[in-house]
C-alpha cells in the first residue's frame, strides 16, 4: 500500500480471523464488490441484495476473509490484481 501512496486508516491483524459473518457485515455497508483471485476479476452489485457468490468470492479455502480487503467509500476490494489497483487508486 505504501508503494502506491495509499493511506491505511485501519488494520486488522492476521491473527484475528474474519469469517463469513464478517464478510456479510462488510457487504451490508457496500454497494459494489470487486473480488480478485489472480487474473480473475469479478464485480458484484451488492446495493440491493448480497448474492451468495459475492460472499464466497470474499472467502479463502479456509473460510476466512481473503486479504487484502479494502474499503474504498462504499466499494469493497478483495484480493489483488495490479491492473485493478492502478485503476481504482489513481
């Protein structure tokens, strides 16, 4: 984040495992989710309802919230993809 000059306002230590209920809570306050796994980028409109696929896209194989998870206004960005980061954080 520092390399991109992004100011981090809150960090959650990796020892605190965030799970499905935490993902749903984050999504309930968002209007859009961008979930990335490698080169695969999936966008969800979560303004009116939270699709199960959106929750699943936020969780890793262990059932914990994937990182990084970034709240940007009412948008959630989960995972990492260089092109998406360049677009969203310019």
